[in-house]
């Protein structure tokens, strides 16, 4: 096996999920990073697990993980990982977090996993083979418009694009939106048809690359905030402006809504 496949990523996700469950408790110690987001011992422990696993099993693969990288110059494959997507709710004792990982080649994701360890929900996809929740294939919703859509947005001070004005546009259009400080988990819910879209303004690809594949393989659509294709560099950043990842049916309406908010 020349690169880590979905089965390998799932095995790693189960190990990471065990660490998340073991360490999940109230009163959790945390530090603050330069971007004013928290860092816990769980983030670091899982990050170390990921780097060790790829150094042992796929030493030729470049790894970009939120809490530390393993640089392999000229590698054909890049792994993107968020050890704990949703550290903010996690360290508050709120079980809305996920382990998120993907394999990218030629700027596009090949395999991906999003794992919710609290409910043992494992979304996984391989390009061209569909998306599965456990053993069952899943599909995005067919809801056709932003009105009555369920939408997740995550942003913070210093994000590339201010989504506050987008919130007003969504409410005016009759959508239900939330900012749970965890984005990848809700990509899985879009793939399963429970939500219609996620919007994200940040530059980092740790979560977006996995969400991109998992939602597209479930029949959805993924672009940047302005409708351009998503591509991923080897520096951990997207070569685009954030993301809209949706069921496809509401995608164009969301792009228009974001453009109106930015221009208004």
C-alpha cells in the first residue's frame, strides 16, 4: 500500500477516539495558543500518535496536523489532521468534537475520516466509492433552498472573512444556523442529510479537506466561499477563501448570500 487508505485512517481514528473519551471530563486544564484558541493535553497526545504512526507506517508521507507536522519534502501525498476538532466545547465538557483526517494527492483529497467518539459515528470516504457512516452508505439531503435549512458556521476574531453579516442574511432567508466551535463533525451531518451546509472562513485545511471528500462522495458540493474550486497546498493552507460545503441544492443560493453580505 503506497498511501494510507480509508481502513488505515479508521483504525487510527478509533485509537484517537479512545484518548478523547478517556480524557473527557470537567475542569480540564488548557493553555492558550497565539490565535486565542485552547490547547489541551488531549490535542497533543493525539497529534503525537498521528505523527508516530505515519513515521512508522508511511515514512514517505508528508503530515500536517494542527499541533505539529512531519515534513517530508517532495512527498506525493499529504495528510491533513485535526486531532480534536472542537477543542473549545471539548475542554468545556460539551461532547461535540471529532477526530478528523484526510489524505491528499495533487491538491485533492483521496480518502477521509471524521470520527465522533462520543456516539461512535465513523464517517469515511474514498474518492469514487461513496461515503459511509459505519457500514451504511449515506447521502446528503434534498432540501432545495436556504429557507428552513440547518447550517453550521464557525468563525472567530481574525478570520479572513467576517461572517456576522452572513448570519443576518441567513436569518432573513429563514435558515437555522449555529456556531458550535467545531466544524468537521457537522460535515459528517451534512453527508448524512441532517444538515444542509457548513460555512468556514479560515485558511487552514485540517478539517476542510476531509469534509470536502466526505460530503462530495455523499452527493454534495464543496467550493470556497465564492464558488471557486477547493485546492490544498503542502503548507497546510487552502489555495482558496474558506469553504461552503453543502448538499448542493442550496449551494448557489449560499454563494450569492455570502457575496451580498461581503459587498453590503
